[in-house]
């Protein structure tokens, strides 16, 4: 009897380790932003945009729903909040006030949801998966990541002119709806204004009359790991005001892969999603 019970317990423990994971559902807007339905402090129902480039959470001044039960200090910070998403609960979440969010969002929330855990962004099933054990990596390819100040960076090869590949690091930026957005230094050094096919241009001016010109172009090829994307939408700035200090890999490219990030934040594992060959998002 003891032996039979022991076998059952061992089998049960094995099944638990395999299935030791939680899921968080999300939806994707037409602007490629991930929206999570949350209940904050058991009172405020808020649609929060997932922002992979930040850790904590924030509330937008343009929110459509009330956030009366998030109490901010004079420094516009609120600590020790509880966020519920279905059966998932995360405690001690910090919120900042008055930060703009994406379309259809009352605010933003970052990777605090997955602190200390491996997690997956599954665009095929519209859900996050949080792992307590090592995830199943079959079909995924590993790529190194640089994790710095709560943000993820990956290296990718850019084919700008002919067959020459230019490696650059990109910040994963799920709040930017488009594809690539190059830093000012990269755009100037690689002469993107001359070498890329330009598809659009806008000029904006500030109150001092200084101008910033945003240009949209097409990058012939982008290689991430062993995957190659063709004719990628790519933006950059020229003009008097040029404040883009890092390269962005935006939401339109993020959604083309399913992503698994290890708990140590040293490696990402990617696999093409159902969106891999979809038409590129157009920046208006």
C-alpha cells in the first residue's frame, strides 16, 4: 500500500512540475499594442498596455476609466498596489501618475508581472505564460539579450546597402506601434536618408520654431537570429531636434515572433508567429 501511494505521489509531483505555470490573457489592438484587463486594488477596472521596456506600472492622464483607488504621493508615485488579472494576482506593484500610454489604454504595466520568472509572449494564443519550471523550448532558437535598467536589448543584422550587414542593438519597445526606429547616431552614420527607399515624411516644429523631420523608409533585410525579414518598415529623424538615442524594435516586429525570456534575463528564445509574413504597420 505504501509503495503504491508513493508511486502516485511521485507521479503527481512530476505532473505538477510539468504544469507549474500561469497564464495571463491579452488582446492586441490594431496598433499592435498588447492590452491587459486588470483589477487594481480590488476596485479599479483598468485596461493597461503591456510595456516590455519598463518594470513597473503607470496611469495615463488620458485614461477612460477611473483609478480612484490608486493613491499617489506628491511625487506622483503609489506603492503596494495589487493587480489582478483573472486568477493571477501580483502584489506590491508601483504605479506612476501622468504617463501617456498607447491607444485604448488607461495606463501601462511592465515586467513586474514576471519578476524572477521565465515568461512567454505567445502571439498565436494571445496570452502570457509564466513558468515556475524550465519551459518547453522545442522549435525555438536562442538569441542573447542584454538586460539593462529593466529593458531588453537584442542584436540584429541590418542589410542597408547591397549585401553588407550592419549589426546594431535594438531596444524591445512594445509601446511603439511600428517596426524599426533608428537612433539619430545610427541614421546619420549609415546615411539612411540616402540609402533607404523613403516612403513618407513629416515635419514638426516646437514653440521655438525648431523642426524635427520624421522619415519612414524600407530596410531591405533584417536578420534576427536565423530569421530574415524582408522590406521592413523603418523610421528615423532628421532636423534640428534629434532626441532618439537608441534603436527601437517595435510592436509590429515583436508580434512576428513568439518570445520566451529566461528567468536570468540573459537569453530569449524566438519562433515565428502567425503574424510573421503579415503586411507591415503604416505609421500615420
